[in-house]
């Protein structure tokens, strides 16, 4: 198992994760890598860290968040899903995300709960006390395409910010993430 994991790329690019569901990628948005210094507040505080986004957006919006799974796919090797996180009290969409999870690196109980698609991924991992480390890869400036603008209810071309990251669960590279916060 370790040998196979070593061949796995460090983290998928935003383009690769977007390509799971969007053809062309510009339907979601136009993405440009940027440095921490190029990300204005409050986006920098929301993205340039190694914490779970579930906890971060709940703290920022002072409300718990619920997950809406837009679409998903699963096989023996991996589970992918496109999600929206919405504040519990107002259903405001505060994050869009695409996740690719390597099934073999997660214990059975949290894996089963994630597949139920009822809770945000971060909350499931925290509740099951899965040893995890979040590794930030790239920060992104995004010009919202028609789909992202629709999800966030903002004008086409609005500027949003996001990140790619990988979650190591029990010291294995288990989950690749693209996370975009509300403009």
C-alpha cells in the first residue's frame, strides 16, 4: 500500500479537480494561482491556513454549516463529490468545493458516514477523531463563471478566492480538495 501511495501525485491541481465535473472548466470559472500576499482579507484568513474549512467558515459566519452534495461518484478506489456549504440559519452558500477521497485511507465508520452525504467532510473527520493534517497547496483568484456565479448568487465575473489542499488521514494522503469561498 505504501508503494502505491508514493506514486500518487502530491496534490491534484485545481484544473484536474474541476475537470471531474466541468467541461469546459470555464463554466465554473477562470482560475489563476496567486500568492498569500495577493489574497485580500477576509479571504486570506478564510483560506491561508491548515484548518478544516468547515470550522473556519462556521467561525467566520458565526453559524453552523450544512452540506448540499450537488453530485458524486464512488468506486472501489475513490469517492468524488461536488458540494456547497450553506449556513444553517439562512442557507447562505458560503463555500463551493470539489473533493476526491481515496477510500482505502479512511477507517470504515467515517468512510460510511461520508458516503451518506449528510454532513460536511471536516465535521465527520473531527467527530470520528481521525488523525489528520491539512496541507495547503495553492491559493487561487477566481473569476466566477456561470455555474459559480449561480451557486453564490453573484454577477458573472465576480472575483472569488479559493485553495487546493490535501488532507492526510492517519499520515496517508487521503483527500484532495478544491475549496472556494463566497465572494
